[in-house]
C-alpha cells in the first residue's frame, strides 16, 4: 500500500507514471477486498471499475467537474481517491462511511444514489444548471449496462439527445447487473461488444487515411471524432447515434493505455458523448470473477477462498429461501402460476422456479414499473403472477400498483423481500414505507408473517386469493422456530398470549419481540395480551372489538414508518368505532431516514427491541 499511503489524492493521480497507475490499481483492489471481507458490501462491481475511476480522476478535475455514479455499486475507488482513504475501513459501519455516494459525506459526491437508472437524469439537470450559470465544468455520468435497462435511463437518453448538452456518459458494460442482464439492450450491447469487423475496419481505414500525403494524419485524427462511415457500416453504437449521442467504443476498461487517451479525446467533443467501456465484474479476485452474482452484495468472507464464516445458524433458511422454495412448490401444482422479477432472480429467491419452469419465469431487467403492469396483464389474461421485488424498489412502481393493479382489482401477488430495516446498505435500501403506501390503496390486501412458517402459509393463501395482495418479509435468516402448519383466514389475527392490562398488537418481525416484552412486563406485574395481527389491511376489527374493552393501555408495533402505517390503521379504527382507551403507545420508525448500521444496532436505535418496548410500556402504565 505504499502509493496509497505516500501520495496525496486526488491531486497526485495526475503526477503518476503509467506503471505507478498499475501499481495503485492493485493496491486499491487489495484494500477494497480486505475492507469488504470484514465489513461486507458490494465487491464484484467495485473491483470492475478501479482502472476506470483512476482514469477519470487522471483526466478530469473533481470536484469542480461533476461525477455521477448510477446505483453507486461502483463507487468505492471514488471514495478512496476523494479524501476518504483514512476512513475507508469504516465503510458501511455505524457512524462510518456510507456504502453509496452521499452528498452529506463529501463534496465529491455530486448526487446521492442507491436505486438504479438515475444518474443520467441527475447529470442532465447539472448540465442544464451549468449552462444557465455560464460555467464550463465537465459533467460525467457512469451508468452500468444493467441500469441502462431501466425506464428512467431511456427517458433521460431521449431528453439528452434532444437538448444536446455537453456531457459525457460512460457506459460501464460488464454484462451484468445483479443477475445476468436480459433484454434487447443487453443483446444489442453484446453484438457491439463482440463485433470484430468494426475494430478491424477501423484500423484498416486509419492506415489508409494516414498514408495520404500531407493531410492523411490530420484527416484520420478528425475522423475519430466524427460519425464516420466505418462506424455506421459496422452498426456499432448506431442506436445511440440515432438518439443524438456521439458514440465511441467499445474500449477496454482495464487498459490505461487505451482508456486515458480516449477520455482525453472525448472530453473535448461538444454535445452529448457516450463512451462504451467494457469491464470485468470481480476483476482481480478470482472467486468474484467466477461468481460475480454471489459477490455483488456480500457479507463478511474469508479472502483466501471467498467463503463466508460460519454463522452458527447454517441449518436455518433465510426468508428469501423459504419464499423461493414455496413458490416453486406452487408452480408444481398449478401451471397458471408465473413469476416475475426485476433483475433480481438470485436476490429474490426465484432461481429454483426459473430452473423448473423457465417458460413461466420472467426477468424484465431493472424495470419495476413494467414488471408490475406486465403482471397485471398476466392476471387479466387468467394467469397467477407472483412478482418478487425488494420493498425499497417496489416504491418505483407505485402508480402501476394503483392504476394498473388495484383499480382493476387484478389478482397480482406482490412479494416484498428486504422489508423493514435492512442494515448496512442504509436509507436507500430500508424497506420501511410499504405498509403506508400499500394500505391506503383501495382493493389492496397487505400481510406480514411473524416467521418462516407463516410466510409459507401466506404464500399458499395468496395463490388462492382473487384480488391484489401483498406480503412483506425481512432480509436474512428466518427464526428457526419449530415447524408447524398455519391456517390463514382472510383478515384474521391470532391471540398468542392472554392478558388484562395491556393489549399489544404486533405485525411481522415485531411479533416475537412483543411476546418477549410481554413476558418481561408480566414479571413486573403488568399483564399483556399479545396479538399477531397478520393483516395490516384489512384489520381484524372483530377481534379488536372483543379485546379492547377493559384494557388500560393499547400498544402497536411494526417495522415500518409510523406515519400511515399499521399503528395509524389502528388509530383510525378507534376514531371510527368510538372506542376509548386510556393510554396508547405506538412503536415503529420515526419521521426521519434511518442511517446505516447492523440491523441489531438500528432496531436498538429505533426502540424496537423487547427490552426497550417493555421499559417504555411499563413507564406508560405506571405514569
């Protein structure tokens, strides 16, 4: 790590010799691997952009010039080079560096990001503002080929081609997002990437021009910047050219000798330019190169072999695995069952279904809006779609849920993984809004299981349900409780513990902490009735009517924002029914974005542990 320790970055990057850049790239790679092995994070994608980031810092002047990263999965080298080397060991740790670009963290982070396909829109906004201000700064956006499948990226490209603002788009093409890329754009880029005739004809054309006496070399140099007949004849980049962008590439994203001169050249071109850069996900670390999906987002691992250390819960499945296994079983018994995901076949657990029934599995790329409306179309045509999304990404299809699914009362089965606090990925990835944005929509049914066995039962319930329905479940290992068979009845909760003083209504991940809190309170003389409500919408009003009379305190608990969530639904019921209860206490996420840290740390911070809930309830009861 000699160069990293001895040099002052980013200024010294422009002073390094070519061989020193190669050494620095390897030092950065080792630092990223070592840090992610201890802290977890996005490894493969970041290893693929080390040389590209160094080349960008070599050619441009950040932060005066503005750099935009799409998603942010590629930005670790950027963090290291922009004055955050000393703190890089705190990556994704509570109080440390965030895992994504964050405007509050550094002036080098031009725009906060965590969801895909946003960089081009944000960069265009900056380009417009620059021109209004009369500035000459460069605007550079890096977008992956996976993110380019997102609808917002296409909308931005369309507008960029129309406005013709000076900006550079770097298409980081590594053939993958999280899962293997799909769709017509992916196929097109593969054709461009592997088109040998283009490079050969370009080389031959260059030799011919250069051989012309006196003017040949000048003509060839100019031709590199023009929409020349060689490029058009070979089709490479024609799609982008037709959209109004000057296309260059593809170039090797790991070859400084090719990458830096090309960046220098295209930086002088007026109007929007797209530079197609080909990189390798996981570059320089064999386990990540061989399994880029596994090392896209990973927890702690051993650098020597890439294996995760034993967690002590190896025999406990994750909620995602339970979901994937159950949906595959449903596929076995019903040929009308189909599954949809948005570039997350592995992450959502649908790989088993895809292997068994490839004709009934659909990965639409990073296009949640399209995925939801396609599911609505399938449902309207008589199929039984299960669409699996991370909760945070489902937010992107809110209008489609309202307009295309619920308005038409179509039986789309929305399965929301990573709901609640997800930990180190932070505020862009916490799925803490779904109760609120789903329960307000007419015709929608919303459920949350207390454990893996209830999730399984809810999925079978969804399969038979004739209407829009959602189930949300958390990230990580399930509870490991003893297997049992649950009977899910529409809109009905279950009483788990009888008590006279407190009525404790909990949903999803808060049910077992509620039981633990009730036990603690019981030891201190406060009797709690605990109910697993199961349904956020509709509420089990019949059960509430029976249980509320005589209670001194009403408590609700949810791993969702308090505003408009499950607790709000209970308060609405109280207002409508006229029920009176002396004291009310709601547990949930407050009115602020929750930062990054371990899930245990974040639950403690939000007061959602059994101990903290018991203390607060006892104080309220004795006040």
